[in-house]
C-alpha cells in the first residue's frame, strides 16, 4: 500500500504529478522551438538582407546591437518573467496574421521595410500566443525596442538626412565664426579663411550618430530605475545631444584643416572622433540623469521635510 505521504511527494506545487509537469514543460519547449524555427524559416531572406545592411551601411550599423540588448534585458528579468507563468493567449494569432499581411504587402509592392517591421510584429505575436498577456505586457517595451534595429525607410531617411546635412553645415559655420574663423558657406561646402574648402557630405550629416545615440539612450532608459517621464526625457534628449556632438566633431575637424594637413583632419573625423563621441554622449546622458535627480525632490523626502501636522492638514479639504 502506498502511503499518502509518498503520494504527495510525487506531486508538484500545482497538485500535478512530477511526470505530468515534466511532459507539459517538454511540450511547451517543443512548441516554442517549432514556432521559432518556422519564424526563422519564413523570414530568413529578410534577416539576411537586414544583416547585410548592418554591415554595409554605417548609418544603421548600430541596429545589430539591438537584438543583443533585448536578449540581455529579458535575461536580466528572467526571474520576474518566470513568476508570471505561462498562459497562452489566442490574440497572438491576430498579431501573427497582421505580420503576414505586412510581409505580403512588402513582397508584392517591393517595400522592404514592411517585411522587416513584419518580422518584429511576428515575434511579438509569438510571445503573446505562447507566453500570454501578462508576460507580453511585461516585455512590451522590449519588443517595441526591437523596431530600432530596422533602418529607416528610404523616404524617411531622405527626409531626415537632407535637413540634418544642412543643419550641420549652418551650425558649423556659426560656431566657427564664434571662434573667430573667417568662414563662407556655399551650399554644403564651407570655405575656411577664403582658401580651404570643407565639404559637409551626407555621411557628415550626423545620422549615424543620431541612430546610435537613440539606441544607447533607449537601452539606458530600460536599465535605470527612474520614473517614466525621466526615461522619456532621456530618449528625447538623445536627438539634440547627437546633433551637438556632430557639430563639435565638424568644428574640430575644420580647425585641424587649418592648423594641420587634410589627412590628419580626415583621420580624426573618421577614426578618433567616431570612437570618442559615443563615450562623451553616454557621459552627457548620465549627467542628465544626475541633474534630474538633483532637481526633482521625491515625494517621501518632501513629506518628511514638512513640519509636523502640515501634511495632514494639506490632505483635508478646505
């Protein structure tokens, strides 16, 4: 005869036998692996072309870091996600269907960005279908972060790149004049001291710095424990920080054109400045967090600093 104690020993916390829980876990792993394999098979050509763009287009090379950061963020929160449990939600099929429609639209009308955005939408649909609404809501911002790995569509790229190029040229002329350099502007060409031409090409527009800073600021916003408005401000201010850093790089390069040879200036612009601007930008973003921490007084501190009885009176209607 089997005792009740031994019978309970073979049951888990959810009152199911250990073998049943193991079979259910293995089945879940098999389902996830199958869906992941189908997803990779369906979007493999899209991912291959996306990887080639990361390697060949400097403006969007930072995109290859986005999936790695997303995986790290999920791994960091793995304990909390495990506690949420798994409760499949059939609404995930709706997201997968929308992804299929977007993918078909991209194939029919040769709109590559639609295919790439469809992949991210399909990933979100699989997460909702397999893990359920609670897990999906917990990782929603991480899934939204994945959209940053996709390069801007061509039309949006042209809308941003041209004005940024003009802004970089005009801003550089202004700063150089402030520092006493004789400058004249002809389109996107800067003439230094009337004899040294400096062309601000499309690669100098700062778009590469802009995309990189937005990704870095978004990753920092995920990692720091701050109110949502501070995280939003951190991501929003990454745009002017990127523009300011690009202007500083252009001005230093122009100064090197005057005091040194063109080879030294170009080496600085492409090598040294490209490596130093990112740490400078991260330092500026951390400084912004420090400044917001100093300017904003937490509610618990303001309540404890109030005179005795003042907080209670303030809570009563007049």
